[in-house]
């Protein structure tokens, strides 16, 4: 059976996530068809969803104006998996303390935009992630700080701060798991054994 994966493609890193989902599917013996989502009506047919990084204010505005936002909320209410990364995590969170971001409340965390500094402060760090045997090389670019973890579970920390969290079917990362050849975070979010 082939799984339908959707990558929210209104703005941000789209093709890198599509590739990572295919690689993770192959690693877990799953065949996956990936669709880029720019309009409503596609999310309801998706088994799993990825919300990429980019610019959270733009992503948020377009998800609302295109009518995709309530479809993503219904996907999570149905218990289907979502991986939300960087700006995707900001939009998926309960609160980002920024009125330009219409938070979807998919996972119970509060985030602070750009708390790890500017573009020039981007860095890569090896992370110990719950569920992965070896450290994961995480790339941080204008990453959000997860300032309050509510009922979510912390999967990884950097410098004592949570940078990967899980709340039910939703995994959120401050970093960009699509920017390295290592697709284990996508595997964890979408194909981990029950
Ligand atoms: N700083 C961006 C924002 O607040 C997120 C950066 C990213 O996704 N790399 O939307």
C-alpha cells in the first residue's frame, strides 16, 4: 500500500522535505506519494503532513486565506501524523507571542521566534534524540525557542533548551531536518513503530 504524504508548499523549504519523506519511507519499507499543497481540498486525502520552515507570518497568512488551516487541524484531530519544522513549528504551536501568526494549536507548546539569533548565527549541532540510536546532525537557522512545553514531551534539547517535541501525532523541531541527508527525524515522525 502506498501512503499519501502532503508537504505544505505555500512558502518555504518544500522539495527538500519531499525528498526526505521519500528517503525515510524507503528506509522503513513504505512507498510514499508526495503532494505539494498550495490549496484546500488535498489535506483530507493525506495520511501524513509536513509543515516546512520558511517565514511563519507568510505561511500563517496563506494557510488561513487558502482555507488549508482548518484541514490541518482536522488531520491532527483524526490522529494522523504531522512533522512541523522551524517556521512550521511556530505556526503549529499554541502561542508564538506574535499577532501576525495565527497559531493552529496542533501541539501544546509556546515558542519565541528567532530566539537563537539571526541568519549569520546559524549553526549545526549533534543532538541526542529520544528514539534515535546515534546523534542527529541538526541545522538551526533563525530557529524558534520552545519556551513552554505544556503537555508535549521533549525529544531533544540543545544547551538545556528543548528543540524537538512531540504531542500525540505531532512532532515539532526548532531545527531543519530536511537540510541534511539524514532522514531519521522524518522516519521518527511518520514511520516509527508503534
Ligand atoms: N525565523 C523564521 C520565522 O520566524 C523561521 C526561520 C526558519 O524557518 N528557518 O518565521
